[in-house]
């Protein structure tokens, strides 16, 4: 019999699992507390659970674990990058960021990625597998333990395409927002997608208050196809319609991510075209100079070019922020640390 991955169970699933194993339903509250607040790594640490119940748990389930193998702290802004080794030997990364409004963790949703964006380090070796909900949670739990700080915000913006791992991401969101667990507010969670249109509709219909970010990075389909293979499947027009539906259902503004690459998507003409495309969508644009990485040749747009681009969008009535780069000295762009580790291992 295959063992149950206890940390990945939602609260309801945990209740059902206990009942199926002839245990009392109320035990779910206690066990959920051990898993998600006290963050135990060992069944025997659950001191208020009876021996018999623990025995059953051990026989039929397991606790997700991962090893913290490397930590890089930025000298500039305390941003910390974590490298974890999973039980199957794979590596994943997470980033801890301190802001005035609280602490944020950026988590990975997959090991690698197969979206193939040409500027991204996470995708160069393809997709290995989806992460479980438990493996996504554990990234945050270990960071909380390690920093001794409470995490108040979560961004699902590390390696991987979260909407390719849709069901596990939903379970993750259910668990991290559960009042019996970390109880992070939905509005403090962001999920970023390269634009899987069918999943944007599906996600809207979950009726959450989670922030949706779209990695657009281009003002038209021609440029987008050059840098993002997914553009061959879904047009910007289709993405915009899906975003409007998200706004309608959630009443939330959508974030448009735009990584500026020198000579690729950073002209004033691009800015005006982008503004035109976004007309009528409740959104704001995050401009970020592309992170230059060893895996490709893209150069970041000059800061003056980025600021002019932002001004042009503003003039056209599009709310824009130029995102502060954090952790530029620690390979904080997703995928970089993992790639280095894999090279060292080879
Ligand atoms: N697959 C999802 C989430 C992971 S990528 C998505 O596409 O949104 C997280 C964000 O980092 C995306 O906006 C992605 O386009 C961006 N990104 C990837 N590589 C980058 C780089 N080298 N510089 C700047 N942003 C990058």
C-alpha cells in the first residue's frame, strides 16, 4: 500500500483520512496543528496524540522532509536564497525577502520547468516533476524555522509554472490559508503564470482573493513568440480576455510582469503598444530590468530606458511601478542556484 503524504492533505482530507482509519475527526485539528504550526519532522514529536493513533499514522502515511543544503544572504538587502534537497535527490530554490509590510517567501512550484522562456534559468534543463503541496509548504516552514520570523506573504513565482501543477497549487493555497494553520490571507498570496488561458478561467472560478500575476513581457504576439513559446498557443488578446474575467469575478487588480530586455521589448513604441493592449484592464504593470544570467545572452535595459518606459505607460494612464531588484548579488533569479548546484554535482 502506498503511504499517504500527510502534509499535502487539506484539512478536510485529513479529517476523512482519520475517519477512514477509525480515528476521531477532532484529531484533525491537533494533527494539523503539529504539521502546519509546530512544523514537526517526526511523528513522535506529536506529544498529545495517542500511541495507537501515531502507530496507525506511521504505518499508513509519511511526513514530507527536505534538507536545507545552501543559504546565500545578500549583503545588500538581506534577501536570502535557500537551496533545498528533496528526498529523491532533486534540488529546489526559495527566496526570503524582507519588506516594510512584512516577510515574503517566493516558492517553487515545480522542479525545473518546460515552458521554455528564453530569458529564464529555470527552464534550461526542462521539467523534472511537479512539487507536491507538502513540498511547497515545507519551503515556507523551513524558512520560518531558519529565520525565526513569521512569513506574512507568499509568492508562487519561483521555478515552475504553477498552473501546470494546478491541483497541488490549489491544495497548497488551501493549507497555507487555513485558519488552523499559518492562516495567511488570500490577499497576501500571489500566483504568477506565463498565461495558461484555460487555467486562468478555472482559477477565477475558484473564487479566491489571491493576486494573479501575468508574465507578459511583450507588447505583441510577434515579440512574445520570440521569447516565450507559450505565445504560440495563446494570444495576448486571449490572455487579456481571461484577465478581465479574473478581475470581474475577484474584483482584484491583475499584475502585469514585464522584464525589460535591451533591444527586445524596451522601446517607447513598445510602451505605447503595451498601453494600448492593457486599455480597459484593471491592472498595474511591474517593470523589472531582466536579470542577466549565465544561461543566456539577454542584457538588461538601461535604468533610464526603464524609467522612460514607465513614464510613457503612466502618460497613457497605465499604473506602473519599476520593481526594485532584490538579491542581485546572490543569484536570486529563479533557477540559477539550482543550475549551479547541478553543475557542481556533475
Ligand atoms: N512560470 C510562472 C512563474 C515562475 S517565473 C510565470 O511565468 O509567471 C517568475 C517570474 O520571473 C516570471 O515573471 C518570469 O517571466 C520571470 N523571470 C524569469 N527569468 C527572468 C529573468 N532572467 N529576469 C527577470 N525575470 C525573469
